[in-house]
C-alpha cells in the first residue's frame, strides 16, 4: 500500500496546523465598517449644509451674495426662471436627498452608496460649473462658499466610490478561506 505524499489528501492540498490569523493567503481580517460610516456622516453634513444654504436664501432677499450664489442651481436661475426660486428648490432637493440617503447609509446597504455617488457626482459637476461661472461674471468676491461646497461634495463623492468603502459596506467575515480550509471558519 502506498501513501500519498504528506500534505496531500483526496481534496488537494491540506496544510498543517491552524490557519494564519484572519485565514487566507493574505491574513486580512473582516472589513471595518468605519469608511461606510464616514461616508454616511459626510453626506449628512453636506445635506445639512445645503439645507442651511436653502433656508438662508428662502425668500431671495438675503443680502449675503456668497450664500445666495452657493445655492445649487444659482448659476442657471436667469436661464430657467429668472429668479432664485429654482435654485432654492434644487438646493432643497439636494439637501433632502443627501440627508435621506446619508441616514439610510448607516444601515450599510451597498446600493445606497451608489445613489449617493451619483447625486454627489452631479452636484460636484454643478459646483465646478458654478465656480467657473461666478469667476467669469467677475464676482470673485462671492466665490468662497461655492468653492467650499465644491471641495466638500468632491471629497464625499470620492470617498463614496472608493473600493474600501465598498468593502466596508459588505457584511462578511473576511476574505474567502485559502485552499484546504473549511468554508465556514
């Protein structure tokens, strides 16, 4: 009777001893949900910022041009309605969407991350356009809040689409086990 070489069995390679920490060839542990929560907090804060901007410009009589030009859609008001109502409505929509999905993201549902990424991408592109529009209209003294909003929306959107955020959204025990280890380790 011949025996198979040591370390080999009917199912292939059978390693000796306990699996490495975190098991698998790389030793990764379970993904941390921290980046998912950071993304959720970022979008909740951006929703509150947008809500504050909309409330400030609620009736269009605010004397703070910096905050009025930071409304989402303010660069299009002359083309769409001729008054600031369009920008206030758009900002309220952005604020409520970011707040709602930011709060839902605390439940770590993967699809919510992509909804926030799309909303964040659209708002980021708008604020880039708004900064350029404000500067082209020689209103450089009013560009600060639009520029801050652009940077914050860009940062939150980038964090939302990071692969690490995707791993943080998954509720799994870690990477699949290496060869020879049982599936439920």
